């Protein structure tokens, strides 16, 4: 893995030397786990209660470039002390496929803290998915009516005021000629040059390439067919080419199609950064190998200390075996409705507690507002000097900052009803754990860390104290060593009988 280090100290009781200590511990952690450090982001004299930190924002922005996989912090409070900010920015990083790792903390703070952060992150994801369904429903209705849904407009069409497709009378005849030329034997390069020389341009007003011409000759919209996701509506838009000409082009393209290159498929290791060696506490990372006899690719998790010959002798384990065992533990948790009810009670108790900071902030706000009122009364009485104006502006700025801080504290404990939270948790019961994304989501939400030993593993689940220890039976140990994966009995959705 490739990573960066984020270090920070606040202005109250820390000094520059604390940055050096943070960097030293983070680099030692990276070296132990074979993480290549590409750079550091440092905010000096900056509180983590706000996200207004220059290097922090630069780091979040850089995460979208795909240069690093993990962000290492000395402790999680270096990243953020505001749970709303922590959930918000971790969600952004997750979309950029970047994880935040603490160099000195294996387990997150408290079950209540994990609950709040995961709830904010997960509920935002749940809301986003629900919103996406509503948007898709509206776009589906548009497709059935033959209306434009946005996106790149096919060359040769325009959109009228009613958002319907209309044929461009100047470009459409050239599109027909392009289809005819290719059907009659011209190469894709020749057809592309013909279109470019005729003045045809893409929707972005750039010359066509061979790839864009190939997509054009594949596009069924030129037949008048509107395709949106799984919906196909023939005759929904005006046709430019005939069915006979389109079929001739597709037949020739099928004949000349070259076999695609064989790429080695990358497998997803869903326990990355969660699974640790029980002996040396290093990460266990994904590794694959091809057997000499069967020529099949097998996937494993391997301790990085073993991988780089640093003294540990932990045996590798089959990927699907350990992942299915972990999913079984998650399954037991999610399917327990009593646990969901207890967790809902825990959340309501947590939300009912007012932040210690809010009363202090509200008192300071009241004092600032009173001072502003006194200044305005003085001005109305005719007392106005340059220092009066400066003092008033300072009080207004103080009031603005206090209002922002109060809003952040209140957002850290969002007003979510018990019913909404129970519904959110129960939607995990419908997950299909054969689905790659849903498997990953279950691990991200419910697993904190796993320590794998030779005869058992300890799994620390979010929202509960202590570890769940799972002993390996002889049958389990035999399955872990088998090169031919046995059929997994975990059902397609989370049912109580599911087990590897």
C-alpha cells in the first residue's frame, strides 16, 4: 500500500515537537506494515474541532487523484474531533478508495462514538441510495416518453424546448454516409477521417477519434431506439439510419472484432486494513498465486511480516474462508432484532445528552449579543469613534464564529428518530452477500479489527464492548487449507442459517 501521513497539533497545550513525535510513530507503523509513505500533510496550531485546516483540505482534495491508499494519523483525534466532520470526510475518502488508519490505536474510542460516526456515514449513504432511486424513477419516466435525460448528446441530434430529440438536418446525412461507407468496406480510420474532413464534431466540439466513431456505429439511438439502463423503447426518438443498414454495420464489426487482451482480474480483499496477524499485530494483506498442477489462481491473506521476512511465522489463510467466517459473525449481529432494539435505545440515550460545549458557547453568544446591543445603543446616543466601529465589527465576527460552533456541536448529535434508525439497521438484513459491494459495506460498518491466530480469531465489532472469540473446529481448519474452495452455505440474503 501507498500512504501519506497527516499530523496536527492544536494551539492550546502542544508544541512543534509534538509533530515530530507524531511523524516518528506514524513512519514506524508504516515501515512495520510495508506502507510506502509518499508525503506528509501538517497543520500547526489548528484545532480538529473545525475542518478549516489548509493541509487537511489539500489532503482530502489530493485523495481524488488516486495517488495513495491510506492516510496514517497518530491518533484518530488528529483527523477530527467533531464526529460530523469525521463521518463526512471519511465518506469522501471512501469514495476515493482511501482509508484512515491510526498508528497507535487499534480500537476506536467508545461504542457510542463508533455508533454515532457510523450512523452519520451509513445513514448518509442510505439516504443517497434512496434519493438515487427516486432520480432513476424520474429518468425512467423520461426515457419511456422519449425525452432527453442529460449526458452526451449523440452526433446528429439536437434537443428542442420540450426536451425531445430532433434530427440535425446538416449532420444527419453525413452520419448515414458514415454507416454506408463502413458497411461497404471502408476502415474505421477512413470513416473517421471522412467525418472530420466533413466538419462533424463531437458534442464537446472536438474532432472525432476512432473510438468515438466506433461507439457511434454501435449506438442504437440512430435506429430511433431509446436505451436507458435496462429499458429499451423502440421508436421513441426519430431514426437516422435504417434497420437493414444498421444490421449490416453490426455484422461487419462482429467479423472484424479482435479478441480482447486477457487481463489478470484484480480480486477484492474486503478485510484489508481490518485483518491483523495475532502474533505480531501487523496487517494481513491480499496475495494470489497460481497452482502448478491445476493452473488455477488462488487468493490468500498473508502477514506482511512473513511476506517481507521480518521474523513472523504466521501461516497464510484462504481469502474466501476467513471472509466468510467474518461475514457469519456480522450476520449473527444484524439478524438479531433484540440487538437492534438495544442499539436503538443506546443511540437515543446518546442523542439525549447535550454536548458539554453547547452551554458554554451559548453563554458566550449571549454575552456577545448583549455587548453588540450596548454598542448600538451607544451609537444611537451619538457616541461613535473609530474604536467603536472596530469593536462592533469584532463583536459581530465573534457572534458569527460562535453560531458556527454551536451549529457544529448540534450537528454532531443529529435529531434522528428511533424508527428511522431501526429501519436503517434492518435494511442490512436484506443484503445479498454474494454482491461484492454489499459484502464490503457490511465489513466497513460492523467490523473494527480482527486478530487472526492459528486456532481462533478475535473480532472486535462496532457498537459493542470487547471481542468475540471464534474457535476453529477441525472441519474449519481443514477447509482453511483446502485449495479447492468448498461451497459456502451463506445464503444470498442474510438469514439465520447462513454459515461457511
